[in-house]
């Protein structure tokens, strides 16, 4: 586990409720992604926990888990678009992280985005039903809420208002369908399924190829170049530090009642894109400019206001690390600099 992630999670890995995982097997899909890999690395620190990591590339897995003790990790090469899952998969718990998350894909490959989400989730739910899994967590997104409205705190019962006539809605609408699949399997097959709705998540371990906003800001900081925004930066939302995502997901996996939904976001992280850029620029001594013609076909969402309420998750005993957003971006920059050495 990277030193920073290990430091962030040093207290959490000693939480008594994690003892439920002793002697168990946890299957993680999307295991080389940012959140999936952080979950795998965390589980390897618990001791006496076997992990099945569903991956698409062994080479990528070797790079992502370099320096991690993977003696209790079994790699299974599998694409969510494959017709069938390997027939010998067995696990006590399943965390389904696999998804297409690139904004550009939402507008250039929308049908693939939908297929990957819905077909993949259906296969994993079928597996959970067939092996009688003790717990299943599906990773969804804050984008299912659409525009929450400025000044509103968004709880899990907020009415979703995503516009189906827009191509970019391929992502949130496919996630909504998967959420409903989870609800249906929990009801029809008495399956212990839960859904977490994550806001944009980042922290140490972000790939240098990541094109999302936080990675772009961190790269500008490292390289000493000005940030150029392709929108006015008016969107306001909260963010999630990677450690908070990991602790939230595992808390839901082991402590939540069947069928419940939970928001996950870092306390105090609500900020506009423009203000976030300004904070990064001030800390690293760079500038901010705007090129409103440069964002075409990049899949940016319309201006949104989404401030997630995490009260339900906190009622399970979860606590946010409350790391300031500027420190979250700095952690990404530090991680990327280490990769460049």
C-alpha cells in the first residue's frame, strides 16, 4: 500500500467490525481502478482475508500493485463485457467497482457505457445470488441526482432528475438502472445488496493518464503551468478523498441493512470548480484562465449543484477524515511526482 494511503487508513484497519472479514474471501471488480485498487490494498493489510481481484490486464495489475503484498490476492482476468464470468468464482463478499468513468466516453461511446454498466452488474448480481454471498456493494454515482439545486443538501431520498434526451445521460441513467437492479435482487432473491453513491473521488494512487479535473489540476501544479478551464467553473459539488471512499464502502458492506443506499463524500469539500482551481493556483503559484471554446466533445456535465448529505452513513458509525480539498489535490500531486521519479 502506498505510504500516504497506509497513513490515511492506519486507524481504520484496526476497527473491530472488520474482524467479520477474517477467514473470508472478498471479490473486487474493477480492481486496478483507483477505488478498486485501494480496496484491494486495504484488504491485504487486514490479515487472513483472501481477495479475488477481477482485472482486464495482468500487466496493469503488476504495475498498480507493485510493492503490495499480494500473497492473498488471486487475479482473475475478466472483462465486464465478456459473455460469461469464470464458472469457478466463489466469494463471501462482492464489491462491484467496474465501470466506464471517462467523461469523453459518455458522449462518444454512450451505448458501450450503458452495456458495460447494466450487463456487468446483472452478471455480478447473478453470481452473488448463485454463491449466496454474505454482502454485495454496488458503486454508483452522485450524478444520478442530476441538478440538486443551489443551497440544497441532497439525501438519499432526493428525487433524481436526469434528462434522458441528452447523450451524456448514458452514464447516470445506466447507473440508475443498476441501482434498481440491486433493489430488485434484494427483494426478489433476499440478497444482501447495498448501493453507495460516491461523489468524484481522488487521492494518492491516481494514474498519470487520468484526464479528470483533479488530475489535471495536480499536473498543472507539478509542471508549474497555468490552469485553463473550458467552462466558467460554476458547478458546485462536494468531493470524496480516497480514504473516505474505502472506509465508507467497507462500513456499508459489513454494517448496513439490506437494500439501503448511502451517499459518500468528504466533510467540508463542497466547492465550485472555479474556486478549487483558484485554491490550487494560489498554493502552487500558477495562474487560472478560461477557454470556453476548448471543452467541446469532452463530455463535461452541465452546471450542477450537488451537496451530498452523509448523515445516513454516519449513523452506521462512519466518520469522514474532513481533509480540505486543496490538501486532497496536493496528495494527488505528491503521488504523481513519485510516479515520475
